[in-house]
C-alpha cells in the first residue's frame, strides 16, 4: 500500500478541528469539509484546502478521515449517493473516527472493499482535551495492512494506538469502554449521593476510598469534579447517551442484556430531557438531587 | 484516657483471626471468644486466653474488638443481656469492626456512653488478604479521643487508618466504598460480557481500556480474575449482598434511592440463590452467561 500524504478530513467540530490540526503539524496535506463552513476556517487559515462537498473532499487524496455526529451522519457521508465510497480514488484508506455502530462499520468495510478501498473504524477516547493535546486513545478495527498504512496518521493524533482486529472491532472496543465507564461513573455518583445524605465530608470520603477496591478514574476525576460543583463538559451527557444507546443496541443484537448500562442510560436520558444535555457526564450527580 | 494493653477479641473467623494475631505480635495481651471454639485455637496456642462467653471476654480488659457476621450478631454481642456493654469495665474502649448498620453503630455508641464506655465503629476494607498482611484500610467513627486511644490497635492491624468523624461515620464510609465498588464491578463485568458476545479478545480489551477513563481497580483486578476463570473469593458474593443490603437500607432511611446499587444487589441475590454465594464477587460475570 502506498504512503499516505494527502488527507481529506470530514467533520471539523471540536474534536475534528484539533485532530486535523495535528495532522497538518505532522506534514500531511489537508483538504477539509464541514457542514458549517466557518468551522473549517482555523484550518484553511493554516493552509488546508477547502472542499465544498463530501465528494470533493474524498477524491484526489490518499486517505479520508471523518469524525461526525451520529451513525446516520456516518451512513450519509460514506454510503450516500455522492458519499466517500462513491467518490474516493481506488486504493484510498477511509477511516471513520466517529463513535458509531459496529455493524455500520462492517457494512462500510464491505462496501469499501467491493470498490477497491480500505476501511478502518477508529473511534477515540480522551475527549476534547485529548484531541487538543494529541493524546487520544485510538481503537482501530480493519485489515492489518490498512491499519499499518494509517498508523502515521493515528500517531499524529493520538498516543495509545490499539489495533483491535477485524472491521467493527474498533467500535466494539469503544462500546466496552463506555460500558465500563457507565458503571464506574454511576457507582461513584451514588457513593457521593449517599455521603451527602448521610452528612459525611464528601471530599474526605473520596480520599479515603479512591485508592482501594472502590477506586476508579471516574471517582477520582469525573465524579469528583461534579462534587466540587464543576459541571463543564469534558464529555457531554448527550454524547454519553448516544454512545450508551449504541452499546445497548449492539449488545442486544448479540443476545446480551446489560441491566446496569440500561439503568445509567435511562438516568442520563432523564438528565438530557431536563436541560443537562450539554453539561459534563458528572451531572449524573444531579439525578440524585431530585 | 488510659493506654490500651489488654484486649478482648470477639469473632476469630478468617478476618478476625488474622487481625487478632497481628495484635498479639504487637505486644497486646489477648483474650479471645468465638462461637465455635476451635477457631480460637491458633490464637490460644500462641498465648491468648480463652473466654467462655462474650461477657467474660469483655470484662477485665482495656478494649474490646469484635468482627462478627451480621448486624443482628453485633446487636446481640453488644446490647444483649450479657453483652459487651453490660459486662465491660468503666472506661473500656469498645470497637466493632464488623461491616454493620450505621444506625446500629450510633445506638451502641449512645448505650456505651451512658455506661461510661467509649465506642468506635471501625469497619475495614482489604479483605482476607489485607487482614493477613496487616494492610487493611480501617474506617473509624466515634469520639476523637477514643479514636486516638485506639489508634495503636488499628496500626497493628491496618495500614490506611481513616478517622471519619462522629459515631456511625466509619460505617457510612464503608457503605460509600461498597456502593462505588458495586458500580465499578458491574460496569467491568458488562464490558467483559459485551466483549465476549461480540467475539473480541477479552484480555486485549481490558488492556486497551484499563488505563483510561473506564479504568478501575475492579476492572483491572477483580473482574479480570473472573474473566480468566478464577472465581475463588477475595470477597464473597454473600458478604457483598449483605453489605449492599445495608447500604440500600441506610440510603433509603436518608431519603436516597440508589438505582445502580439496587440493580447490582438484585443480580447478586440471584447469584447467591443459584449456588454462587461463597464464590468471589467476580462471579457476577456468571450472571451474564445465563
């Protein structure tokens, strides 16, 4: 497979803009597309070419990267009439980094293969701050040789690059991450809620238990942030709801019911509906204040 | 308050026997009581005196320590007709280290106070292995001066000694620990179950996500142990059920409903009823294999 120099980047929102910027800093030639064009400006000002359509963005490049909103957006971008698969040159590596349905990733992989394209699903963890710092964890599924060809791109954007095996497995790994996270976050939130109701010193409580068997990243970082009254998003409730919904759907497809995930999803949907959609996931603490 | 030299130790089960042994190693004079007398033998062989009753164990000592099974046992040991409070000498420090109801700890504290005794509730975390190694975390509630007098005892048995404030707060802290742990454990178990159903490499999955936002002690240690087919108890399902039941009851008393805790409790009760009561908590993985 040939070396990747030119990259079409679709979706320059908060995450995408930072990721695209890192690619340019690492010497890749960028063409960018975003539905609202003003979000491409910081990149075009640094020399990225502006594409007017997805189709224009996906043609004449060695790789296409996308990070958009929902699986329906991913479907449109890749499988739509003038989408990436219809437009990309033979041999292009196409990489969707949106957190999306594993089954859709497989569908795109199959469609890509039949057109002589290579597809990688490569969702990330680490949030806005990880994207900005270039320290994302990237969870990639697809053919090994396509992954190897794409690795320099991943290394420009992330720090912990994981090859998870066949197409869809990157998304599956991301689902596992969100599932484990949901349990740890909700457990931490319930411990804090209990402590409040019992009149304990919450900070002393977290300090006392965080280094033992009850310890988690979510307790020591995310829930603690909410405990201190800071609800600014690292990771927004609405995105967590999206991810948990995908994980639940996919688990059910595989015959697994995950009651804890479903309960956290239910709680977060309630939060979303009551005005907390764009706060950080630590807002789950507010669920218990009703 | 006077220095503690002589200790009556009630409950020499797996945890208690290790803890009592550490006290003897640190030079405390021990008198021991256990319902089934043969479990006191390793201690009496090393020079501990055998008490035939709770009452005998609790009199003529500077401190009484207990670690028994359920709150009803704690109630009987302390508040029963020939219990610790009726039998201990004026000025004795009485320390219940059983994981028990915070409200019962307060009740014992009040009864003790009216008889000129000092009461500390001091449940532990760290399990059998922590008890054996003398590395328990001890979460203590009660009057500060009584805690200070008892500190040398705690230091002989544990490593992380936390003073949590007033009577009952040690138990409250322990409840917080079990609540946060329940969330983290169940999230980890659901991630592993998802991975299995999706055909992912489970070990690679845990390695990929354990150092990020989804990371927890339960994922990296407990659930991972179960994933590898090892269901030997560090912490038994039946004890986890007991602790979660206490936490749920106490939260409800304070007007808090904790849906995640209740769901994990329900799942673990099912496991308990289907023959897994004496396995380790990692057996929660089996819940998903039905």
